C-alpha cells in the first residue's frame, strides 16, 4: 500500500464544522508574539470548504498566478494548466484548467490548506499544516509550506480559471 | 467474465506472496535507462564517451597502487579484479559478520583499507572512493542483481522497505508515492523512474560528476524537504539494501549515465 506508515493527523468528518486546534494555541499566544510565523491563522471548516479567507481579506490573483508558476510553491511540479510560457509542468495531478468551474473558492481554500481532508491517501501536500509530519528538514521546520497570504493569492487565481 | 478475472487475479496474488501491494512485479521492473532519451542512452552505451569510464580507469590505477602502513594494494590480496570482483557489486550491500550488519560497497572498501592496508578511510563522495567503487562495480556490468538473498539480511531489508513507505518531510511524501505508484508520469516535465539502482556509482549530468546511490537518496530527501540521513547511516544502508533487493534480476550497468 502506498499509504503504509501514513497516518492522517485528523479524521474529522467533512460534514462537521471544526476549528483548527493549532489556531486556538495561536490565538492564546497572539498577545505574546503578534507576528510570529510559527503559528497558523485560525480557520473554520464549513461543509467541504473554508468559506472565509485565512487573512480576513481576498487575495490577489495576479500574484497567485506567479506563485503557481514558481517552482518553490511546488504546484507546477505536479500540475499542468493554461500556462503556455512554461514547458516544465507535471502530470501527477489534475490539469488546473477549469479549476474555478469545478470547485468553489471555499473548496479550493480547503484543498490547499489540507487536501488529505478529501482523500487521506492523496499525494498533494497539506500546504497550511504543521502537525503530523516526520523528519521535516531543518530549514522548513515550524512553518507551513505556504503562508496564509500566499494561499489566498493562489485561491484568487484558481477561481479565475474557468472554461 | 468478472468471475474468471477474479480467479486469475487471486492465482496471480497467491503465486507472488513475497510481493506487497503497490510493489512492482519482477517482469515490470525497468532500469532508469529505459526512461531517458536516446542521446543519454548513447552516452552510456559508448565507453569512449561515457564520462563514468574516466572514474573506472582511475579506480583501476588505485586498485594496483600500494596504500597505507601495510604497504599493500587491493590487487595484492584480490588479484585481477576482472575475475575476483565479477558479480560482487551485484550482491551489495552484503552482510558483514564482524558488525552483524549490512555494509555497502563503499563501506567494504574502507573496511579493507582499515583492516588490511592500515590506511585511513576515504571520505564519502571523494574521487578516490567513487573511482574504486566504480571500478569494482564495473566488473559486474551485465550481471543480474541478487543483493539481499542472504537470509541474515531480512530484518534490514524490512527496515529499508518501511523507510521507503514512510511519508516524510514538509511535503509529506514517501519514496513509494512516486517510484511505485507514479513512474512513467512527469514531475516538472521530467520522467519519474522506478528508482532502480542498477548503475551506481553513476554519472549524473545534473551533478557533472560521478555520485553514489546515497547521494541520490539524500537529494530525494531534500526534495521532499526532509532532513536527509547522514552518509553511511544505518537508515541509508537499509534503504540501499531494500532498493537493490527490489531491483532483483535487473542487470548491473555501472557506470550508468543519467540526466
């Protein structure tokens, strides 16, 4: 099994709303270290998505497009999409063309934050999560793959990908 | 129809008990050679342009050169490597009685240096160690891999398999996610191989030099943003052993060339 040794850190049913535990810790520490990068912003899952922006305001789709194409965000390593300027695209994951038709912004946001909620065996990383990981490299420990603002920018861009 | 298919599937499953779900069956195993372009294949095939052959020639010179306070050369004990080393690399990593653990070919070379030549160990990825191991492994070119057949290695192969299946790093990916489940697909435009270690040490065009399997494993670990294991660590040796046993039957290619 590809999932041998893989234990999803959370198994909350999608139908139930839940509040991220780390967010509560973050909130309790907010006074002590207001701008700490070591804590995740709080978010609330409703149904199969996160309806409210992680940053409290919508992202910038132009910045989001640049982020999707930057190899450091890892999107383009696995996904392809309507990006004629780059030939270095992956085919491990669905083409992003029409992503805005297939999913609501609320669903896109949850997919980026923690795709394992949809499928515990997915190879898509949880871009806004820190717990339940093994041997994280020194340079990457204690931070999510993407910041809340980066996720909002990417969500804003993906929502524009409509057929 | 479905009934007969189920029977056939059950029979197939019953005849391959050693194979776990998700693992690649023997007749579907393919070297990284099969995944690369004709230009790179031609570079590997022609010894006069294969850059790995320069290391093999260096290794041949080192094989005959006296070293250490014992003032002995490899050849003084092992004679002509063409016969004495034929097939050896296809059985490595091998069980070392003294330590009760598997050792890699690089580690065996350094054990020989310490015990028989009274020489200092060669550092991992140093030109001399790569050259010697390339020269020794080259004597097995074309020989089918049988590493891991020694029953004493069983627990170490299992440790290696567990590590191969273990998700790790900030990207939370296991080796198996790409190299068992998604070979033939493309990661950022480059083909994903099965990760069969048939040609190490090998010349990687990206590195512009020869490198070991451990170097390759460490670079995959960095790729998933995991803390890479140290050279020679029990984990890397176990992974190397599992990968070699997983490539059972494929012919050795040292020195291979890869993109």
